[in-house]
C-alpha cells in the first residue's frame, strides 16, 4: 500500500527544490509577452527547464512550432498537465499564463520524480494560442490526447475557484453587400449596407431578451462605410455567440444568423458570413477530480470555493474542447484580490508579483498531488473515468475536440 501523504510530501519537496527555477521562468515569460503561435521565448524557457529536470522533451510538438511535450514514466495511467503561455495584444500577461505554464511545469517535474515507482506516466503539454487560435484543438487533431487518461491545469484569477464556468463560443464574420449611390443626389438608387448591419444589430439586441441568462451575444462593426455622402455598398461586422453547452451554441448560432440576415433582407441587401474555426467548447468539469484537487489545494492552505452559476462565468477556453475528449479540470487559483479582473493592467502586476509566485508553487504542488492520487489512490482513476463516461452518455461531453 502506497502512503499517499508521504508521497505528496515528497512531490511538495521537489516543487520547493525547483522553486527558484520555476519562478525565474515565470518572471522571464511575464517580462516578454508573446502572442499566440509566436511564443518562441516561452517555449524555449519551459522546454529548457523540463529538459534540465530530466523529462523526455519534444520541442515543436504536434505540428506547432511553439507547442511542446515533456514525458516521464513508463506506461500506466497517463495524466496530462497543460501549460499555456500566450499573452494578450498591448497589455501583455494580463491573463497570467506565465503562472499556468510554470505551475504546470512544476507539477510535471514533481510527478515525474515518483512516476516510475507509482507506475504512471505524466505528460506536460505546452499548448499555444489559448487567447484565440485554439492550440489545444489543433494539437488534439494531431493526437496529443491519445492515450491520455485525464488532463488538468490551473488558471490564475481573483479567487481559488473550483471551475472556470467557460461557455462554448464561436465567432462569425459577417459582410453586407448593398449598392453605392450619392447619398443626397440619388439615395433612391442605393441599397444601404450600413442599414443592413444596423438592423441586424438591433435584431440581435432584441433576441437577447429571449435567450438563456447565461448565454452571451456581442458584436462590433469593423467596416461601416467610407464617406458619409456615399450610400455604403459594403459593411462588415464581427459577432461572438456564447452558450453554456455545445448543443445550446448550435441552436443559438441559427437564431443569431436569422437576425443578421433579416437585417440584410430589410435593407434590400445581401449578406454572407463565415463561422471562424476552431470554435471553443464549454468546459465539462470532472467532479471526482475537482474533489481530489480541492483536498490537495487545502494542503497549501488555500480553500477552493464553488462559484455560483452566474458569477462563475469568466469567458471561454480551448481547455473546454479537451474536456469533451478526456476527463479534465480547469480550477482557478487566486493571485489578486477578487475585484481585480483578468485581462486588465492591474492583473498584469499581480501575475508577475509575489502573489503570482505563490500561485505557481501552490498550483504545482496541488496538481502534482492530484496526479499522485490518480496513479495511486485505489479506485480514484476509475471514479474519474466513470464520471467522464457519464458525461458522454448524457451528451454533455461530445467525444470530439471540434464542434
Ligand atoms: Zn485570457
Ligand atoms: Zn487565460
């Protein structure tokens, strides 16, 4: 019988031994923000740390230059720890992905230290372009999650939350086509593509009253005409459609499209649209895994809280797509006061500061301990898999990383 507590004390000690390296990596990534698919510096920093720690590292994994895989262990249950490291345009690491990356690397290094004796395999997956681009979805298509039994990561936030409450999302690009005319001399000869876009916008605004309270619709005009004295013959808009489930998203997309097309019809214009791939799925949280993580996070002195349904909506993530093909969790770890939102300048400071550093260490320890549970606690992985199978049977998890 394996002494789980003693094993977790050892994985904690491995994290502590690597703390300086992990925090240095976190600070270096934070100081040099890179956009999705261009995270070459972060990729090199992380693969360097993982290689030095003795993991078997593949750089540029699964067809993406800035993705990586780092493995340890020989067979047995395979648990993936996911690392994100892309930043946002202009404001940099306002989502704190430097913390996700280095907590994930720390967890993988600590789990690797006990992988062989516990008979498990740990895989750190470096997943580019979470903030749009969907690196995890592209990696899934290349087989990154084949043979993976469960996947986990932590994301910084203003609270220690059990789940992210991520919505399924798809973006649509809409173009309206009208007929140009002199706006004063011959308006009767024109068909106004801006009217079409505005009417489409108002239709969606009206639709908002009759959708679920946890669904979200938001759009902007990206092209609205060139001169006020010319009837615009071409306008463009970008819309985001979000729903708590993939099934709900499919239905809502049809209703939004009908609104936008009705705007074109009313203005005597035509409309074409392109749904942007990949769409992000909702997050299907694995409750038995959350409970293990909750107990393990408590070992660091933190208390994981369950968000009430509305307050828990943070946005969308490509980890959602992963959760449709494998048992997964996406807890949030506190690095800032609750009133400081991610994607703000204030959050950048916390992500690179003392609070961010503590989240790297505590997140790494709690995740490594959760991997230990999945490998060595009798029945734990079976319970996790049964919950995932149940989500599949109910259709909450689709079994596909693409929508
Ligand atoms: Zn973000
Ligand atoms: Zn993020």
